């Protein structure tokens, strides 16, 4: 069984408000004493700038199922999908495969291109002699811990 997705939602701004984004000190996070100048530093994070590189070619999907959990995509995660990117090996794609919308990793399996799940119960889907249309490349996954 493959992983079906919810209907497509066009990408619209996630928020009109920039969110506070504190700077990190050190390599692994906060360490040592903060700089006195840090009090005057104004940093914000705009999720549109961070996650949506091509707004007119971007849409959202909500994932369902468990076939991609091994690659960090869980049931009900929000996917940011970019239609302007050319698929490359290793990319996670949204594709219409034999009349079913699904997400899979584009990979070589036994030397030929396949759409692959991260779950062993879902076999790789060969792209040779198949009816497959790539709808976009997954740019980001938003996983909510509290639902």
C-alpha cells in the first residue's frame, strides 16, 4: 500500500508576523556569557522566507500513512512542495503514480529508477513503463508535536 495525500492547498503566507528568532551562541546551542550588544540585536524569523523559495510554484499537502516515517514524514505532517525544482536522486517527490497521489523518495533500486518508501512493507515502485507524473519536490516537512 502506498501513502496517499490530502488535497492540494496553494501556498499562501504562513504568517504575516515575523517571529522572534534568538541567535545561537557556540556550535551546539547556548553556551558562555551573552554579548552585551545582544540586547540591541533584533532578529526575527519569517517562515515564508525560510521555507517558500518559489511562492507561485509552491503548495502544501498533508501526509497520511506510515510509509515515509523512516525519513521523518509522519501521518498528518504538513509538506511544503515546490513544483519548480527538477527531481534528483535522493529527493522526496509528490507524484501521481498509476492514478494514485503519493510521496516517495526518488532512488536507484537494483540499478533502475524507482519511487521508494522508508517502510519495508511497501515495495519500491519502478518508474520504467509506468504512468508517473511528478507534481513537485518536498522542500520542507512541518511536524507538530501537540495536535
